[in-house]
C-alpha cells in the first residue's frame, strides 16, 4: 500500500509540473554489481547459532521510465524494473548428532533459500550541474524469499533505499553512474522455530537510457 501511495503521489507531481516541461517515455539498460552481507540466526531448541554470508552479484537488466524535462534540464522521473534480480542463494544439509544426554538432535534435513529484489520502483530527479547532472532517487522494492526448510518459512518484505549519482544527457540519451543503498532487511520465519535473517544490500550501477 505504501508503494502504491508513493507512486500515485509521484504521478500527481509530474502531471502538475511546469507546462514548459517535455514529457519523455523510454527504456534504460542497466549493468552493475550488487553486494549483500547477511546473517541467519537459528532459534530452534537444538540450534541457536548464527551463520553469516556475503554475496557479490554482477547483474544486467532494464527499466521503463517516464520523466518531465524542463527547458533548464531539471528532470523529475519515475522508473520501474519489471524483472526480478537475485540478491543471494545458498543451501546446506544438517545431519543428526547425539546430545550429551544421549538423545539425537532432530534439527536435521536439507535447507535452501534465495531472495530476489522485485518491483524496484524509483522516483528520481536530475539536477543540472554544468554539462552534467546530479542524480537523486528514492527506491521502493519488495524482497521476495524462496526457501526449503524442515519446519518453517520466511515471508516477503517491502524496503526503501536511496540513490545518488552523476550523469550526462545528450538530447534524449543519458548515461549515468550511481550508487544505491537499501535499508536493512529483517525477516523472521513462521512455523516451527524462530529463525531470522538480517541483511544489508547496496549496488553500484551504470545505466544508459533513451527517451521518446
């Protein structure tokens, strides 16, 4: 709901922008590196350990955008990435062990999990600085999880982020380099156990776009 409200507010602002502004629709091609540092905290009676893992994923993709460009070059835009981007995956198999009391630990079995950034939407502005422009953006996305666990499952989480960057425009073509930092991701499991995942994700991105 909060993402829908933000998008509707952005559309209202763009349609009420200066009448001198040129409206452009277009396509952007994106390539970059996504870095994720995450920790899984086990909360079962048999296992209360923490496991940490880091990912560096190279990705390519595309976005669709609409933007208003004033005669001074000041731009207000909205972009949407229709393709999910994986931010990490992993698997392991736990085997039963014998406890000091002589019993067998039953927290065993195969485990796998992955997470994707889905529905990435960015409200952004380009502020002219000489022949260049500064990029500022607010990001909204959903972290979608997929897992195979013996007794529990994780849900999805909506997150925000911000983008800063530098770019250059030549008529309706733009090239820009940007850095995006998402807020911390915190997801708890449901079912048997109180496991949780916390992660921090950021991305360095190069984008070329063309408007029509």
